[in-house]
């Protein structure tokens, strides 16, 4: 029987990156893709953030050569009111201080990328092949081979058996491998579904209208993202798949397509919808158990996408890399048991991947109870608009009365509305304070110290200790690991 | 001039070739809730006599999203993948 060190199931970003890493570690590696080529079964956003330059520069450096590539250097959020008017536009990008971060040190500024999966997936698969892994396309893996609770190989749909020291399952949200090995079944409420439309358009006109910004739409409906590529864009709007489901899959997209500003945008860039895509996207508070004897789950199969924004490709590549490194470590020790592969979970938890999931509860709860709650969104947008009216620029251009009265009216409106949000704020906003690191808390306390009577004469250490002793909140914030 | 209708039949692309049977519904387990009908972009499910029914030629239309599998609380629906190299394909990106 055919035997490999590592068998990777799935030729998406997670699988290919695992195969690349395993081959680089000198392991005999094969990876399987059910499509005729990697990427042809996969649709997604697909935006790659600036951290890609730190973690996967070998991929980022090659993207500009690919046909769908567009640099992505900011996100523009468009807030829509109940009358479908664009009421607020907010741009997120790096501040000048970002010069102190790694992105600028690589001379890339705050530049990420937007790229089609049809371009990205074959690129990463090629890197794996160049590293020495063997790629088999048009091959569906339909079962695992088990020996006393340990996965020892896989079976193709045509019935061939292939043995492996370690199997890495990168076979997507539905993961046949995880199910056949008895690790899990359906997600049961933790999974979203993302319908998406691909629009063709005029690339030059898109340059002029959107430039290198990606767009998001938020309003008294679910949010939607609009990713711009070289001569096209994606409009996508996901939603959790739950028992109270009562909409048509395409409702969220159709809702955005009613917005006059969206229609005008389409007209200006000569856009036309040309492909409808839909895919599952696990959006969990915590990834599931990611290992069993002889097998590890990466990417969507392990439920790794970001609990705050649902980004999944970086998470797939990171988990793929860590799984392959763990495989090399386990094989060299001659132990691929479940106990040994628990090392995988220890490693990803200690990586940047683990930090986001440490706060999965806070992130998912916030999201679930804001953007996905149309009643709250209606009110939240009104509050945001009042907040924005207190902005110095807004006050300057408010001519409804004398500027002093205007400002005071807006502040009063805001106070009128705030009680409606006290429940939301205490349940879902306050817990976000948990994500603030002890270093930042310490710094805030020390920066305030000169203004605190009596305490200001204490040495820093003693001052912090005293505050922690006096206040339980401060104590727990300072102690968080 | 600008038609924003989502026409699934024109906007989804499939490869030639026999997909084989890749969705099964266990009628013993099915409770007839109809959620599979609601989540299917391609309208491949219906409920008759209190049980879910799958369109006979689903292989030519299914988008392989597996929403029907994920939403099915009694776990009556089993979803695998179509035969390698067949089924839905992303044409543009």
C-alpha cells in the first residue's frame, strides 16, 4: 500500500500551506484536491491583511503578477439609514504611528491585497509543489483509515487506500475527514453561510471611484462587504445558519442592491452581476478540538476563522503551517498519538492565531447582538450619527441654528438615546475591555498617576499594587495573561 | 439597463460529468421542518407529506454549499461531495 509521511486532504490555502511546510521540513508529502485545479471550488471575499507581509511574504510578493490583484490599503465603511441614504462614511487605515510597525519596515505601508481564490489557491499550491510536495487533483478523499482510534491513512472515493504517518485535514467547513474520524458532526449554530455575487466592471473606472479601498455597507439590515479586484468586485452578506432562519438566501444581497448609492456606483463602473456563489463559513467562539490520534484539522475544517470578522485564509495558512511543523516534530519523536498531537493545540494557542480566539466569546457575542439584530442596528445608527454630529467638522457645518445651540442639541439627543443602549453596552461592549492587555492598562494607570492626589508620590510599583488591592477590576485587568 | 436580478440559473456554472449521488436524506429522521427548503439557493428541496424531498436532478444545479446539511437539526441530511472533477465550478473568481 502507498505510504507517505504526511497526507494533506484539500488543496485550498490551508492544505497547500501545510503541504509546503511539511515538504520544506523534509517530509514525504502528498496533497489532494477534488477540483480539476486548486481554487475552482472555492469562493471567498478574499482580502489579505497587512499581517500577510509579516507571515507569508513569499505569497504577497507574487500577488501583483496575478490578473485579479488589487492593492487594498483601506476599508471604507458606508452607513445607511432607513431611507437608504448614505449618512456616514468612515475610513479605516493605518495612522501615522503605523510607521513604527512591521508593515512599514517592509516598505509596504498599510497595504494588503484583494485577490481571487482562482488566482491565490493555485499560487500557494505551486509553492508547495516547488517545495517537493506532490499534488493530485481531481481526487476526492472520502474516508479515513482508522486503527484503534488513530487515523493511519485515507481512502479515495475510487477505493484506493493511502497510508500516512500523519493526516492533515484541510477539507473545509464540512470536513469529511473530521466527521469520518468521529471528531464532530455539523456545527450546530456556530456556522454562517455567505452568499456572494461576483460583478464584472471596468477596471479603470473602478480605480477612479474606489481606488485601493474595500467597502463595507452597514445599515438597519445585515452588513455586507464589497471587495474590489482588478476588473471586478464581490458583494457578500453572510448570516448564521440557525433554527430561526426565515429569509431567502439572497435577501441580504438584494437589500444592498436596492441602495441608490450602490446602483449609481454600478452604473459609473459599468458593473454587471455575472456569478453567484455561496459557501459555509464557521464563525465560532472557539475552534473545535483540532486533533485526534494521527490527524490534525486546519482552516475551516477546524473552525479557525476569525471570531470578529470571519476572515479565514490567514487563519488557514497559519494553522496549516503549525500543523505541518507539529507533524514533523511528532514524526521525529516516533509518536503521533492523540496525546502527542495535543502539541498542535498548544502551539496554535500560543501563536497570533490563538490570541484572537482567546476572546472569541466577546467578539462573537458583540457581532451576534449588533449587526445581526436589525432593531438594534436601527437605533445604533441613529446614535452613531449623533456622535458624528459632535465631531468638530460636523459642528462647523451645522447651519440649522447658531453653532453653539446646534452642538448642545446634538449632545442632548445623544444623552436621550443612551439609556436605550445601556443593556447592550454592559452586556456586549464592556466585555471587550478584556482584550486590553495588562501592559496597556498599566500604562494608562501610570500616565494618570501625576494627577492622582497623595498617590502621585508613590513609586510606580507600589502605586499599581495599591490600586490592584483597592479595585478588583483593575486587579483582574493587570493579571490577565 | 442595469439588471440587478440574481438569476441563479445563469450565474452558476457546472462541469460536465456524472456527479454521482452525494446528498442523502434519511426519511426516518426527517421531521419535515422545511429549513432545507428555506436555505437552498437553488430551490432543490421541497416538503411533501411531512418529509423532505430532493429534486432528482440536483447534481446539475447544486452549489455544494452544504447549508441543508448544516441546518438539519435531526441530522437527516447527509452531504458528501460530487465525484472529483465534476459539479459546481467557479468560473470568474
